[in-house]
C-alpha cells in the first residue's frame, strides 16, 4: 500500500498539536513481531504473481516481499517499474525505496533515464523521493538533473528534488540549493531591498537547515551571505541539523519514515499526551487539596 507524503505529514502535524481531542484509540496496540521471510519463497511468490497478470495479486506479492534483502527479489521489483499499471509501478518503486540492500540503489539509478519518468510527473516525483531516501552521493546527479525553477517543470518534481538534495550530505548540495534560490528571486526593488520573492522558499530553507545545521529562515541574501563567510571553514556533519519550526521538522521527518515508523511516531505522541493528561489531573487534585486543606486520600484515584 502506498503511504502518501501528505498523509504522513498530516499524521505528524497531528502529533505536534497539543489540543487534539481524546480518542478511543489512545491505548497502545500490542507489538507485532516481524516474521523473517525466506528469499526463495518471496521470489517464487513474486514470479507467480507476475505470471498471474493480476494487479491485485502482484501488489500483494510486493507488499509481502518488500523488505526482503535479496538481489534476485530486487531484480523482480525492478522489472515491475515498467509495468502497465501505475499502481504496480508505484508499489515496486516504494519497495525499492525502503529496501536496504545495496542492489536497490543500483537498480534505482539504472532506471533514471527511463521515458516513463518523463511522461508521468507523479511517478517522477516518487522516484526522486526514492533516490533521496537512500541518502547516497551516487544519486546526486540524477536528483540535480533538470533542477531549474521554470514553469515548464512540474512543481511536485521540483519540490521532490529540493527535499531529496537535503538528504545528500555534501557541499555541492548546499551550493546547488543556493544557486536555485538566487535564480528564482522575483521582484525586489527598493521596498524589497533586492530580496524579492522566492518560489519554494520553505522547501529550500528546510533542506539547507538539515544540511548545514544553521537556521536562517527563508531570506536568500541571509543564506548567501552566511555561505560566503563560512564555506571555506564549513565541515559537513554526519548527522542532520534540526529545524527550529516544529511543523517543518515533523514534515521533514515524515517524508523519510517507513509506514511502521510513522505509526510508531503517532503512537509515541499519544502515549506522551496521555501521560501529560494524567499528570495534569494529578496536579489539579493536589492544588484542590491545598486550597481545601483536605487530607490526601488515594483510595478513589483512577489510574488514567
């Protein structure tokens, strides 16, 4: 099943909101133990599914085998990138995106010039996010290809490229994003002091922040001035920088999470929220007792 980025972001935005009403689903579910799948069994299942020519059967097989780290299994995922069904193509792409075997990245890179990507913007954007997921410098060239702020380019594909560059931790990613920002400035003049308006400024800010560990907002001149002063001494950290804006950080995190991680993030928030409510209730009770002078009596307390 494809888990859309917009839904993932919404879930984590939900997790940032302290005013979310209580639900009946706040009780943590029982932990499910992951079953290790035999590669040979997974390969047989995918081949049988392809032979059946049923999209539903193929999708089921992809979901079953998605995490199997085996070159032959990944080779079958790759073949399905060219399937006639858009759903199957997207599901096979997602399987390659989150599969941690080195072969998955090799296959993604090999698919980079396929005509299907040029004919389908949704597919192209999903492909770029898959490359970004790998956070590997080998994917940088394909991510940067066609990264020009132009009305001829699909905005979702451009957005994917900007975010994916934030995962490629090298100086060239910073300079590419800054060049893109400078080329996209519109307007300006006296009132704007030459700053103008930048398309996708939030997306660029997000990627620059996680790459540099610096938070300078959306002003192009602030970023270019900082880079001019610091690029010679700058050393890329191995770990991502944090974004001051909680919602932007949540959106960034959600982009690169697996479905299990997204579900766990929401559950962690619910657990934390439940504990805060419990602490608040106990605090209110303590305050009430101090005011009335009543003796403490735990016999009637309910453990929330």
